[in-house]
C-alpha cells in the first residue's frame, strides 16, 4: 500500500524539529521489530533521542533503508529511479556518528527529476539510531532542491 509522505510521529513527544526536517514515514514493520529488540542492560550512557532505531548488528546504510521502507522501493522490490547515489560520512573519535545522503535520480514520475534524503545517525547500545531526517525534491526542469513536493503535471486534454 502506498503511503503519502507525512510528518513522522515523534517518539513520546520528546524529540522536536521543524516540520521540514521530519517528513518521511518509516516502514512500520521494521520499526515494530526494532522496538521489540532487547536493550543492553550494561549501557551506561542514555540512548539518543531518535525517530528510528535499527537492529543490533545493522550498519548505518541498512538502518537507513529499513527506515525508508517503501520510499526506496515498493513491496516487490521495484523502484522508480534510474540512478541511486549513496554517501556515508562518519565522525567522532570512534566513528559513532554518521550522516547518510541517499539521492535517487532519473525518477519515472513526470513532476520530479530527483529525490534526496539526508539522515543523521548515532550509535549507542550496540545499535544505530536515526536522530534526524530530511527529504528534498528536485522538480522536473529545475536545478535547485526544494523541501516541498513537486506539483503533478496537469494532463493535457486529448485533441480529436
């Protein structure tokens, strides 16, 4: 079932952001499974405030694709872009902070030419957490990015 892009539910109201920063709905099934994962009782640091939690052992890229769910492909694995560009940058002394950009170019949808996601992740309790997310669109014929979805092209009446 296709989901419309909407504001993410904020975890217990503790995480706040501008509406433009959080407009991606996560894959509900993956989130439910991740939430059911047992926490490590030996963790001394508080867990980061997050909008999505990966599973123990998943790399940042795996967590990102779990979060994007059917925004990256549909339920049978098909996608509507011709080129996928993935960039991961890590920082911190122990590389426990990462930023991942996912750009999907060559969209089949006539109103847009590309879609871009920027996700910020932090590592704690043997798990990567997405702590911030942003989605941008590049409309057909445009060079710049916008945080508003592209308007669908109005179909022209058929001439007879």
